[in-house]
């Protein structure tokens, strides 16, 4: 599981959102090991974007990082953000998901 936080430059928010939408959709559509890729926007600070990504394994995440859509996003988004922070997380308490 991965959580990535971006502090997006206000003048770049629209472009960033366009780029991350392409990356998120391609990740879920094209990567068998990508289970979830949510793009979240802070209600109090719209320039704070959080990604919540779930992969089957560390190998699936590594495959994601090598994908052309991921590499394109990373290179194009870099000048649009002030700061990026990533957290690799392991689920330790996991109640069943409601259906």
C-alpha cells in the first residue's frame, strides 16, 4: 500500500489533475497487480492531493514504477509541485471490507 502526498502549485492544479487522472486510470486498467488507485483532494486545501494506491505485492509496485504511464506522469508532474512525500505502508489491522 502506498500513500503519496503532493503540494501542487496553485497555478498548476488543473494540469496536475489531468495528468494524475491519466496515470490512475492506466494503472488500474493496465496493471494486473494494481488493485486500487484513488486520487483524493483535501477539502480545506485543494492544492493538497493524496494518492492511495494498493498493489498485490512489492513486485507489482515495482512494475508500476517502470510503466510508461507512470514515468510520463512523474516527469511531467515534477515542475507542477512544491513538495512530494511518499509512504509505503503495510496493513496490520484489516477488518473485512463491507460488501
